[in-house]
């Protein structure tokens, strides 16, 4: 058994802040069984300038986008550098999801802000970024990626439901996006009151009434009839959801209807997927995490619908740290698998032609204060040649062929 300490960084589509999670992962290659322990977490709220730049990134010129990509990479590097220093952390690596600006797998591309090479200028450990592009190139959706981590770190649950900017699920070795969640609720909260970033506890939605015609139109969107693999992005939300919200209805009624829509779609998925669950258990277990799990009214409506439908499922109450930081935790784990040369994206989730080891690896500057000793440690831990049974290809040099033993030194 070996252990690694890493930091995962996640910026979700709902723009509710930058999540950082330092965790220790323990496991071995032969069984590929892993456990985790969260060591330290924090959420950094975006200031108004960053919120505006990220919110309007998809409207920028190529030149402005390129500059934002670098600026955001520098920002991420400085934030994680401060996180490490303030908490006296000793990570062996960092993994950053970046911030999604475009997600169009049907057109063959996805793009996450946060230039890795720029980010590494502030770091003294290896960095993994760019988790989605290879999967899209292999014909996959490039999303969701969290279900892969859940299958290793939360395998005790029959189903995992993440209520982030987009709600997604993992069950029966598959995973897919369900519907917009906090992305929709936060959008409406901001429309209700520009000073609000979200509807705390669902208080605004609780005061409203369901607009039946709008609910029907939302629930009738074609995406919900598609079979997985499937994923959602900001473009889909703006094209199909936002136009339906341009009505004369009050903001409280729109919020109430949105909660009903989200919980309708989640209920449909729970009903369909748990019916096929590979378990003989009488009661199935459901882990719910993500910011939406802290929305009291959303959770009340979901629980009520599950009870009304007589679905035999136990909703697990997780600790607040897991609820809020599971995505950052899992990207730290996906980054570790990349560095170890282990698959971190599953074709059964994304629909790609094959599983893959995805992510771009960025090494720290050679003048880093830790470079002398720590880089030797990186090579020892993260060399594919150290994986039992793996034989590295011979490399040709001007002076001849170097042996496998040379690379294992």
C-alpha cells in the first residue's frame, strides 16, 4: 500500500467559488482499491471582476480569451500557493479542472480556462490539467468525470447524485448529466436580486407557486428523452432553458417552478436507474452531494417525491465537507491516476471508444526551492516503470539504446 497527498481544484459552472481540497489517497496497483482522507478544504469566492470575466468569457474575442486563459492560470497558481502556505500543507501534486467556457462534444471540442504552464510558475510540485479533451477526441462526451472517482472512493453506495451547477448521477457503472441545477437556480436568484449569488436554503423558491405551463415545457425538452451517455453545458442552458424563462411570471414563481423541474428530472432518473441496479439489497443507498444538497427546499421536494413514488431508497446524509468538496476531491484523485498511468476516464460513462489516461502534466520550474529533493521523489512515485508488470519502451539515443534499468534508477 502507498499513500499520496494531493490538492484538487474545481470551479463549477454555477460560479459559486473556487473549491480547493487537500486529501490523502491510499491504495495499491494490484487491486486498484483506494481510500481517501480529506485533510484541508477551502472555498475562495470570486470578486466581482472575476465573476464578470468568467461569466462573459464565451463572448470574448480570441485575443481576450487567450489573455484570460493565462490570467486565470496565474490566479489559480497564486490561490493554491497561498492555500499551501497558510495551512502548511505538503502535497506531492496538484490537479486542476479549470473553468469550463465551452462544452460542445457534438462539435468535437471542450475548453476549460486556466493555462497549466502559467499556473505551474507558482508551484513546486507537478500539476495535472486538461482532463476532458482526450475523451472528446476519442468520441466521448468528456463529461461527467466525477462518476469515475465515485466508483473508487464511494463504491459503498448504489447511486451517487451530485447537485452542482449541473446535476449528474453515477449508478450501474455508468454516469451522465441529468439537468441543470445550481446553474439554473443561481441564474434566477440573480435575476430576482442582483446582489444575490444564490437562493440560500431555497427561501425564495419556497414562497412561489408552480407555473404548470412552464414546467411542462421544461420537462418536455428533448435532452431528457435521450439515452446516456450524455452531458450538458452552459451553451445548452442558454439555448434551451433561458428563452423559456422570459415570461411575465414573478421571479419567486420561476424559482419554485425550477425546483419542481429539477426534482422531476432527478426522480425520473432515480426511478429508471435503481430499477436496474446490480444489487440484491432491499433498500438501495443514495449519496447526495454538491451545493444543491445544502438547499433545504430543493432537498425537501426531492425527499417528498421519492416518498410519494414509494421508491425504496435510503438517502445518506454526508458530512458538509464531502457535500461541498467532493468534486475537488475527485479531481485530485483523477490527477493522481494520471500521474500513475492508470485510467481515469471510463468509456461506459462518456461513450468514448476506449478508456483513457487523460490529463496534461506540467512540471515545476527547475529553480523551485524544492526541486533538488522533491523532483527525485516525483520521479520515484510517478514513474510508469514502477508499476508492476509494466515494461517501458526502449528509447533510442545517439549513444545507443538505454536499458529499462537506466530508467528505473
